C-alpha cells in the first residue's frame, strides 16, 4: 500500500513537472504567452460560442493577469534548464537537486494559484449554458487524463 502511494505520488510529481516544462517550452515555441492565449481564446470561442463582448472581457482578464504569469513562466523555464544542467554535470547531487525541485514546486504552486484566479474570473463572463459546456469539456478532459495515468497492469 505504502509503495503504491509513493509510486503514485512520484508519477504525479513527474507528470506535473513534465507538463510545466512543456508549457514553458510551448510558450517559447508559439510566440510567447500571447500566442498560447490566442489559441486558447479561439478554442473557447468555437466550443463555447463566445460573443465578441465575452471575448473582449476575457482578453481584458488576460491582459490584467499576464504580468503576474510572465515571471513565473520564466522562472519555470530557468528551473527546468538548471535541472537539466545539473543532471548533465556529473555525479548526482541530491542537495542541489532538492533545492531546484523545491524552487520548481513553489513556482508551480504560484502558477496554479494564478490559473485558478484567471479561471474564476473567466467563469464569471460565461452564461449558465456556457458554464455547463465548459464543465462537460473539463470532465471529458479529466477522464482522458485518468486513462493516461492508469497504473500498468500487474505482472
């Protein structure tokens, strides 16, 4: 039981770090945070049928929150680069690895808080029908994530 819990926590932590690294890398590869935002806005406009007024409100939320997100994304990218450099530098240094991992975890916590703030503000812009569509979309996404996180079959 304990080893299963440790394994799940380890896999979860690794997945969170991988997603954060992918987000940090993706923001550099798609024109920065603005490029990802435009992609997200187009997606939600299509799937939730956002009006132009709603799009403008969501853009305003993004513009207001973007200055808080940018340094966090830069820190995540730097932490990831530092971790890669440390891993390639020679013998394993657990103390330095723990410091970098702790810094990355703190940055990820701040990113999650920012994400929750933005989502909360964006939800206030949606109609009841749009909120229901959004909840359905998130439930489907969560189900797909659970499929990918399923433990391997026992041997």
